[in-house]
C-alpha cells in the first residue's frame, strides 16, 4: 500500500528550500501541452475545473505527514503532475492547510486560469504564487505552450495583472526559454512590457535542463540566459533547475521507487541521488539491473545522461 498518494518529496529546491509537493491532478491533465514539458505529453487538455482528487483525503494526508515525519519543510508546494488550479477545491485545500500548519504555501501554476476571478480568489491565501509566462504574442504562445483550443492568452495576461492588484503575497513569475522559439528580441520587448504591467516580485529565467516532451525544444546557453536576465533588470534571476513538478516521496522499496519517479519524468543519476537522498554509487547498483531488464531506458540530452521509465496512464 502506498504511504502517501498525493505527496511528493520533500524535494530540495533552490527557490523553495525543502519543499513538500502536493499533487492535485492526475498525470497528465493540463490546460497546456508545452513543448518543453518534462513530465510528458498532456493526455487530457482541458479548462474544466473539478475535484480531481478528494479535498478531504489530501488534507488528511498532509496532516498525517506533518504528524509522522520528522523532516523539516520550508514550503508546501501545490503543483505536481499537471495544472493544480484545475482542481476546483484548491482554495479549500490552501485554507485547510492554513488551519493545520504555519508552513508557507507555494502554488506552481502555468497561470492559464487566472482569467477566472474564482481561481484568483482561491489563491489569495497562498504565500507565494509562481505563475509562468513563456510568451506574450499569440503565435509564440501557441508554439511553446500549445494551449487548449481557442484559449484567450490576452485574458490570462489581464488575469495576472488583476491578481497582482489584489494578492498580498509574493509573485515569482517564471519564463522558460526555448532557443529560437520565444527568445527573439521582439518577444523579449513585449515580455518586458507585460512584466511592467504585472509587477511580479521576482522574475525567474529558466531553460530546459531535462529531456523535454518535444525534441524541437532546445535550451539556451548560460551566456544567453545571463543576457536576458540583464535585459529584464534587477528583479530577474537565472534559475538553474526546473522544479515546477517535484517527484515522489521516497518509499523504501528502492527499485519500485526509482521506477515510480522515472515514470513521472526523466532524471539524471545526480537528480535521483539528491531527490532520494541516496548516494549515486548505491543508486547505480539498483539502476543497472533495471536498464538490463529494459524497465529503464537511457537517454542523452546535452552533456548529461538521463534515465526514464515507461509512463503509467492514470486518469481516474
Ligand atoms: S510544463 Fe506544466 S504547464 Fe506545461 S504542459 Fe507540462 S504540466 Fe502543463
């Protein structure tokens, strides 16, 4: 029996310290199908909000985790295997968390549903919201995020502006750059205008660091990232990781745990070692038999080797 069904981590994250992930939608339900997505292709693209998993069960798991686990947590992060604001009970979940702990709540979202006042209100009790904005021109947006048909990008951007006016917590806006797709000068200028309207507290500049959903998604170099950071000014920082989708809590059947993690997204030995808190050499002795058996595939990306396992389709 799984110890925790909806909790992942704690995962070390540069942005959120030690973060416990809370997965609010099954893999992989999202409003977008980003070319750079590291957890695979969207199997259910939708704008429909519903209680994908029971609010009561999520809160009970969080409460149990906080009671039973000794490790300290810096943030409870709502995100996971798809877009968390698609969960219609996200506001009740944040409120429920606030009733049981003072650990700050972060929401990792693509921001797509911010046109909906109900979604903005649902997030009002969070401490940090990390929305993404990878494009501001329709054609670039369609190319990089591949949204639900006829989705209004303009409505989403206006929603971000409105959210900023009302939200008292921190907004860390993330932009993920793919070479030749959303990094040209015209788009950067439009992004800067949009940022001036949204007024986030921080701008996180990111690129692809793990095998993406599509081969056409190519990362920027560190030099190119630094140049963009300079262009966006003081509030911008370069993020050396992609932590929008943390990976599952360690269960002590190591081989099963490795497979479970790699079904969600491809990872390097180093990533796995950090996330599972097991030395790389020890992990390798578990991985190699799984590679020989064909349960794990080896894939190279950039200068690194990544491992991945066949995905489980889980739409309940
Ligand atoms: S990166 Fe996030 S927003 Fe984009 S398709 Fe993947 S889950 Fe959805």
